């Protein structure tokens, strides 16, 4: 992927071609339906982020429209997302009291930071960096994150406050200690709300269970005045659309939030790209990953300016948009318009909404994501992947969520780098049955005593160059002790890349082999590797007649240069077919070791 500038000021114009009444009706239905889901979800996720519920609606207004208009997917539904909300709270944890004015300001600053990071990643076509987050890390993180989210809602569900932390161990201990304080009325409301959402899904996926739960439990709360029985309600909700506001920021605050902002942005990148890519592929749509990131970046910047918190792509709402057949970004604009009308006209109606209902909405969204068994499946497939997923999962018990995710990424990248530092290097020989080149040591087949044929199975760069040097040199020294070794043939077929250090180390290897009285030879030099070696002057280290294009050519030409008398009278093997041309007629070779 080439790095450059990528910016389309009006990508939504593409969708307006051939736009008609039928498409508008589909967009209208999809937009209204998604809004019915987003209103209660956004308020629930605001609580998850430590924000007053109204701020969930703020984050679902203009950011939703901006992401739709400046992204590239007609299906991706942006707005508050559970895992992004929790990560954001984890990043701000300890810097202010959740729900306080300073907390709200820090969330806005975090949204701005996430927005600018995501915007510039898309602008400079750097979206590929998200691939550095391995599946194993995501597997452990999603299960742990979902567990943290579920535990964070237990307090609202049972009617008591829970420790404001993402450390699973601390939260569990606090819940056990306070379980006797559970309010039966709050628990009943929470169970009822969860049951309504669950039953709605069983009836039909399009039934707005969350909205029904909000309406029904709010009416019950109002009619029976449940606040008098200790049931926590949302309370006063300010009416109206928020105006722009730039939060005050200083260098110390930026420094404190920088690590968390990077992690939130990375997870947002991953979610948005994976969702948009999957749905675009299913629909056969044209899709631009970097344009999508620009849209997500601008959405977060707008969220920061208009009193919101970091937003991202929602899988459930995007899947709903796809199922309803949304035709254009107008779906997002319609959804945002409904949220705007809600803020202008309906916001005060949420006064009696029980917080237990919002917790039930969150629990219904994340409970199915807690899958520790996936970690064991990964372990069976690849032990290292399973270990990385397990470490990421377990670390959340004792660390902030964003720190645990960062640790998982570092360990994952570290394990990959470690593997590349010690690449597999294979000594080759010819299999007498298949007549193909195979691993001599693994197959326990004889090698030509006069040729050490060796192949590094990975690119050679600064971190592993010395290992390759030492390994090949050691093999040459071992062969030289009891054999008339003449040539060390290095096959570069699997070396797709070599840096300056790797190339210089190979030159040093060739010099050392010559000092030992051996001739270095090369085969299968790739088109990307040859210019590097050429600039290093490898033709002065390796004779021109010892540079070959293929395995077959290398063996044919090297065999001509061997000591054929040794081949005929001493060597007990017939490794190559050429060997029989100098062997006695009644020769019976040793075919295995």
C-alpha cells in the first residue's frame, strides 16, 4: 500500500447518482428503525462511559450524520459503541470523577484526540497499521472487555454503586461485598427490561426491544413512583441541541490521555474497517478504507466539539441497516435528524427512565461476547496465539482495559519479532523417491559431502542477520570436519526482503567461507533482493559461475566442479541423478541415515 494524501470532500455525492423515490423510502425506513435502536442504546452507553445519559444523545446527533456523509460505506452505522465507551472511561479513569464536569471535558478532549488520529491515518492512507493488532489479542480483549462491561452494569442492575474501575478483580470483590445492599425493586425493573429485549429478539430481529423496554419501564416508574422505593432514575434531562464548545486543554492533559487515545483510535479503526469491509463485500459495493477512516475521524472531532465522547462503528446497528436495505448515507442523516428531534422535543420525557433499564440494554448487547472458550480453541490451533489471548484476558483482572490491550499488542508483536529473529534454516537434499528437494535433517536423508545446500526460510534483516550468519557458518564448520566440503550453496528462494545489515552480513559470511577454503554459491535470488546485493558488490564475493537461477541449474553446474574421483570411489551416496554418471555400474547407494 502506497502512502500519500487521500481526501474526497464530498464522497456522499457518489450515492446520489440515480437516486429515486424507492431508494428514499428504504433509507427512511432504515433511518427511523436505527434511530429507535440508537436512542436507548446511546443513553446506556453514555452511562458506560461515565457520562450523564443525555451525552449519549449528543454523541448520536451530528457525529452520526458526519460519519455517514464523509465515509464510504452506505451501511456503517456510527455512534456510541459499548467497547469504545468502556475504553474511553478506562483512559480517563483517575483523572476526574465520573459524571463530573471535568470528566465531561476530558471525554471531549479524548474524542478530539481520537478524531485527529483517525482522520490523519485515513488522510495519509495508513489504515493498514490496524492489521498489527492480531486476532489473538482481539479474542482475549473482546471477552475481557465484555465481562468488564457486564460487571460495570451490575450496580445499576441491583441498585448500588460499584467501584469505578475496569479491573475485573476489584469490581467482583466490590460486588460480593455489597451484594446485601441489592434493591429488589431495581432488580425487578432490570430483569423485566432484559426480558422484554430478549423476547423481542425471539419474536423478530426488527422489533425494537430496547425502545419498548424504555417505554414500559418508564411508565411503570412514573405510575408507581419507583424513585420513592430506591430505584435510581435518569432524572432531569436538558432539552435542546448542544452548541459548539472547545474544552480547555493543556500539555499535561494531552500527555495523560495520549496512550489511551491511541488505543481507542486503534480499536475504533479495527471495528469500523472490519464492519464496513464485510458488509460492502456482501453487497458488492465499492469501498474505500481510508475514506471511511476520514469519516470516522471527522465524526469524533465533531463529537468532541459538541459535548460528546468517542464514537465508532456499531456492528449491530450496521447489520440492521444492511438487513433493511439502506441505499445511501441518507440513512445516517435521517437517524441523526430523529436524534435531533428527540433532543428538542422528547428529552424531558426520559426523567423517569430507570437506570436499571439502561443497564439491561448494555447487558443484552454484550453478554454474548463473553467467550473465554474461544481462547482455548485458539490454544489448540496455535499455542502462542492462545497464550497471547489468555494473557490479554487475564491482565484485565488487574489492569486498566486500555493498558491490558496495549500489553496484548506488545506481546503479540514481540512474539512475532522473536520468531523472525531465529528463522528456520533448512539443509536441503534430494529425495531419491520423489526427486524433489527436501529437509535433509528432518527426513534423515544423506547429503552430498562436497555441497552444503542451505536455505533460510525468512527474509534477512538487522534482527536476524547475525543468527543466519552464525547458523550457516556452524553448519559449514561441522561438515568440514569429516567431509571434503567444497561449496556452500545458499538458496535465497524464501528471502523476499533483505536490508542493509542483512546484505552486509551475507558479504561477511562469504568472506569467512572463503577464509575457510570454501566457495560460496547463490541460487534463486529474488528481484527485490538482487539490487541490494548488487549494490553491496556481491559479484566480488561470489564467482559469476556460482550464481544460479534455479535449484536444478545449481546442482547441474556444481556437480561438474566436484571431485568426481571421490564421488566414484569414496562417497557411499547417490544424492543427485548426476552421481550415477561417475559411479560404478554395480553401485548400491545408502539411501537413508
